C-alpha cells in the first residue's frame, strides 16, 4: 500500500482529470452492462435480416469486440502469431492504419481477447500474453506498454488472460493475478504503478472488472478463480470476497450493479456457482449473498438486467431464461435459442448465438418473441464476440471478419 500522501495526491489528481477527460468507448457499452442507448431502431427485421452496410475480412483470429470513438473503429486481431490493432474510418469502413504490437495468444482458442477502451484520443487494451498497451488513436503510435505478469509476479492462465480494461481519471485497473500483487492500478498516461492489492491472491479468471460508484465510494468489483472480490478503487484497500467456483476455474462474465446489489453469472461446480446476487452495505465495505440460483449457468455470454428481471442464455445448452432479479426465481425458459451473447437497445434484446445466428428479441415478463434473425455470413472460428451498437449500426465481429449492419428506422 502506498503512503498517505501519495493516496491523497491520487484522489486529487483523479478528480481533476476526470472533469476534463471522457471515456468514449469501452467493453459492453458506457456502463459495461450490455445496454446501449441508441433510439429509433428497427423493431423487427425483414426475413433476410437488416441491410449489410459494409464488411472487412482479414483481421486475423480474435474474440474481442470493436471500440468506436472519434469517428474511428478500433479492433484487435491476430493474422499469424502477432497481434495487430486496426483503425477504420467510421463513415465508410476504410482502413486508416494498423500496427503490430507483439506476440498474441496462439495456443488454444487462438486470437485476441481484449476489447479496447478509448479515453479521449488514447486507446488501451491487454494482450492474451498479459501485456497492457496504450496507443495514440490518431497516429497509431505506441505510447507505453507494461508486461503485468512479469512486473507483478503473476502467471498466465490456461486459455490466455482475458480482460478489457477499466479506466477512471488517471487510473487504469487490471488483474495480473499475482499472489502479492493481485489487482493493480496503473497511471494511464505512463503505465507507472499507483497501487497494488493482494486481494485473495488467486489467479486471474478471464473477467473484465466493473467500476461502480456506491453511495459516493468508488468500488472495483471483479472475479478471480474462486471468488468475487471488491476493492476501493482510489486507495486499493481490499474490502470483501464472496465464493464463486467453476470446474475449469473460469469466471468470465463482468459483474452487473443494480439497486445496491452486485449480480454475477457463472457456470457449474459442486457448490457456490451459478447466478448470484450480492447485497452491499451502505459503505460497500461488507457484502453478503442475497440469493443464489445454481440451476442457471451462464459462463461467458453475459446477462442483461432490465426492468427488474434478468435475461440470458445458458452455457452449451439450448434455452434462454427470464429470472426475477429480486428473488432469483425462474420466471420462464425459452428452449429454441442456443447458447450465446446478449445485449440490449431501444426495447429489444440482441442475441448472438454460438451456432452463428443473430436474433432480434422482443421480451418482457409475459412474452418472449423473436422478431428477426439472420445467419452471420462471414468470419472464422467461434462465435464468441459481443456485438456493439453505435449510431444505429450493429457491429458483429466473427473471428477474422467485421460486419456492419443498418438497424435504424
């Protein structure tokens, strides 16, 4: 832990910089919860699906989503074993620049993992090899990089570290998973260390963290291999942990925050698994399990919590569930859709399933209707990337291909 004077300086610097700098794009939307705020979108699709505006093939292997900011689209790919960051023109899809950044994850389920985070004109991401990068979004020049596994005495995990970075003011947060330096805060302008937390000393578990403002306290919530953990984002103080286990030590979904509760969805294990709701104390320093639904298992497709209920698919099973967020009880289950990813915009759910189909869904407590679908025509490998909605366009990444669809009225 850094000394008191440094902590006070961080607080002042963070507050000052936050007033002048803006997060323009990050993983799963502005609040990292899969909810996009576009309006006047199509309420149903024609039989063939929405119109394809443009596409690009040749990104290389990758599972991350696009980031959109400053009239540019940023995305990562791996054409061979080297990672590349690409920048496209937002209006016409022309490739503006591409830069190699180093060796990427090419062992199993190969390809890039991270979705870039864009703050002003700086682009941040982490490779599957555990290196954090900062690039100039205008020029494509590298500003700095830090190998967090080497720097903080951590080791990589079975399928490659998978984290889309959280930024707040001057701070960049990530989870190397070291026994002493488990979760860390870096200066986003230099890559220098601000604080480190030992947390539970567990390995990273493929989770992209969530930053929340809980009753005036900034909390960083993430998951390691057997725990959901909470850290004071400003000081690095470790507050609490809740057991969350999975047979292959995967806790990949980003937590969701709603009405002073944390929600986290995971997969199978003998105990402490499934979908859990965690109630926070007023100051956020303590937590307890509100309820746990161990029958609902969602490993990495994420959930949408909207209007008091949760919607999402189940891992490697047919069936999407509607669950009461207050009690954890199953309201209904729809069998026809396979496992996949879910996002939301303008009163519609968008499901991207692992069999390569995109669905438009009108759903609520009393109904679940498919109002459009199409098969994703291009790309390679697994259908795992999370779609993005921006300015009435739907961005679908499938391995080496990016497809952009017109979904506005």
